[in-house]
């Protein structure tokens, strides 16, 4: 789980850097805009679930099964910037529930509700006509619940 959170954090950092730099980089100017800029994004990221049950049998849940049992999912990023500074938040919310076989001979009633918010702050250190580099950092705030 920690590896997933770490990968999510790095993906968010890269997405925010790309999103913040896309509006600010221009071939004609290298000055930073002093007006507030806002950039929302919605996205989709899918994965399967796999592992081993307590009795040693393999558990394999495909993305199709997850989507079929999905009650609600939201994924998005919102970023604001002014001058050298930028703030962003990445939100992932998942609510899914299933009842039935998850492995040969193993039946389960599974409910997963999870939200993950990753706030980040950034500061522009390089802004030229060829590109922009922001230093950003943040930490995920998660609230997993399962049953």
C-alpha cells in the first residue's frame, strides 16, 4: 500500500508540474504571470486486484469486475498558481461492493470505500522560453475503509 501511495504522489507531482508549466511556458516571454490561474482535470486510472487468501488460494479481481461492482468513483486534480507559487490537490474516491466468489471455493462480501487527497505546493525555480521547472512537494491524506 505504501508503494501505491508513493507512486500516486509522484504521479501527482508530475501531473501538477506538467499542468502548471503548460500554461506558463511561452516562446515569446519568460516572465511569470501575476494573475491567478486555475486548472481542473478529471482523469481515469484503472487497476486490477490480486493476491493470496488466508488459505493460500490465489485471488484475482479484474478491472472489468471492479467496474461492474463500482458504486461511485471520482478522480481529479485542481491547481491554482500565481507568480512563482502554485498549489494543487489530487482527489481519488472509490466506493465498490461485491458479493460472491473471489477465488475457487472462496465466497466473500467485500465493500471498499477509499478516498485519497494529496495536497501539494510548488515554487517555480526555472522559467525560460524552452521550459519551466517547479519544485513541488506534498503528502497524501488517505481514509481507507473496507469490510
